[in-house]
């Protein structure tokens, strides 16, 4: 068998083209490349698409999470309950404000925290929770708000992977007081790097807008607009978490393609499901009852009924030129958290999913033939 002749398949490939090139060219030719009119336009378009009150563009989703915690008033002495089963940024953000991340387990079907797993992890010092639309699967927000709102616990939705997913007939994040988004190429929309904070609270939006720009009272764009610029004032200690107009121009084009991208991803996820149905011990993540996923990470669980374990299946795929990826990480197992007090609740489902899952190649340009090749390897490896 000659694997050199088959094209290598990766988990993700951004879908960028001539429209993005033209948009960036226009910004370069305008002479204004930093945060300016394109960022403002991207924020308006994003807020409208996501049915959010306000959108504040930032440098990435990690900085969006940081700002979300700052505007929610979270600080030293506070606990923030988060899933360990998430990219590490979710648990790092509370540490940036001096709070303690406390890990909650997840549900086996969705990979998401639930009102039940959060309730088991709440402490008297819990002032916020960060819930994740993991891999694009919408988190069940309603019962979580019902648990947290009466206790005055702020619910922050980490929708880094969630653009184009829906909960209860609306875009994910629309029902949250604060939601954060990523435009890293591994996610559904990309601006190279980039992020967004959306919120239903106009005061939080205004403060986040200042904080991302050193808490300057006059933005650089406004200062530039007048010949004699007004004197600026720095109200509190802020950050440089700005997005550039170059990125926002790309983001506007990408946002326009979102519906098409999600439709194709969902069709391809359905095709994988069809081709892999009936393979013993293989389970693909699916839509929950309360919404639809964009399948940002189409993961499958390799159960003991399958003849290979997850590592052996990854190798079988690699031999066929397919670079699948291990599933979502578990932060509590990383050296960065091993010696910290993170609540100590048992996390059996987190450990099961992080040990047994892998993520299938799924991107806009994936051909039917390529998809069938991946499914065939999994099917045949299961019959060896
Ligand atoms: C990717 C990701 C992030 C971090 O996003 P960046 O834009 O790279 O900072 C945060 N949370 C989750 C759940 C993610 O998947």
C-alpha cells in the first residue's frame, strides 16, 4: 500500500478565498489597518447574527473570557465552576483574575456540563460558572440559568466552538448574559486569530470596550477622526486586547458564509453517521434534543466493544494518511493544574471521554470520496 500517493487528510482546514483576499486588500489600501470601522461593522453584523445585545471584538476567545470575568466582577476569593473537559483556556481564565477554577464533570452524550454536574460542584464561594458548547454541541442553558440565577451566580457561555449552533431555536449564546467566541482557524469562522464577547448587559459591553483598549476614554479611532484630539483619560487598568480591521474584514466575509458552512458540515456529519452506523463500539456525537450542532468537532467514542482502542484506531487512520485527533482534553490532568486545589470532585465521564474519543476530519472542502475513505478505515479496522 502506498500512503505517499493519497492526500493527507487533516481534522480541519479553513475555508478562505478570493473574497477574503479582496476584503483585506481594501483595508490595506484604505490606510487604516488597526481597530477601526471594519471592527465596528463586524461587531454590528455579529451581534445581529447571534441575536446578542452587544458584541465587542477582541484579540481571541481567551481574552474575551478574561474580560467577561472582569466585567462580571469576579476576583480573588471567588470560585468559578468550569468543565475540565475543555480547551485549557476555559480553566485558565478564572486564574487570570485571581479566582479558583473548580472542575465539574460532563454528560456522556453531549460532552457538556449540565445543571446536575454543576450543582454537584458548586461551593459557597461560587460566583460564576463557565459553560461550554463543546465541539459545537449546544449546552442546555435553561436548567443551568434556573440553577444559577437565583443564587446570583453569573453564567458565562464559552461559545468558542459554537458559531452556527442553535439552542431552543436561537443561536447559542443568545440566552446568556455573557458569551465568548473564537475565530481561530480550528473553529467555524476564522480571522487568523480573533475573538468576540457578546452580552445582554450594555454597561458590561461599554466597560469591556474600554478595557480592551487600556481603558482609554477616547478610542484610537475617535482620536484619529479629529485634528485636535480630545485629551484621554485612563479610568482603570486595562489591556490591549484589540482586533485589527484586517481581521474584521475577513470576519465579515466569513460571517456571510456561516450558514453555508454549517449546512455542509451537518450534511457531512450525517453522511459519516450513515457510513459508521452498525459498527459495534463506535458512537458519534449527535444533536441533543434542545438544539442543533455545527459539529465543529465531530467526535466519536471508541467503546470496548470495538476491537481496537482509541490509540490503535488513531494509528490505523494515520497509516491511511488520515490525521484524526484525540478528543477534547481534560485540564485537571495537566501539570498546570495537577498541584492546584480545583475542588476535587470526581470526574469519571470527563476521563472516559478524554480517553476514548477522537475527532474526525471534517471541513468545508472535504470531498465525498475522502469522507468515505475515513469511514472505510474505521469500519475495516473494526473487522480485523
Ligand atoms: C479554542 C477555544 C478557546 C480559545 O480560543 P482562542 O481564540 O484560541 O483564544 C476557548 N474555549 C474553548 C472551548 C475553545 O475551544
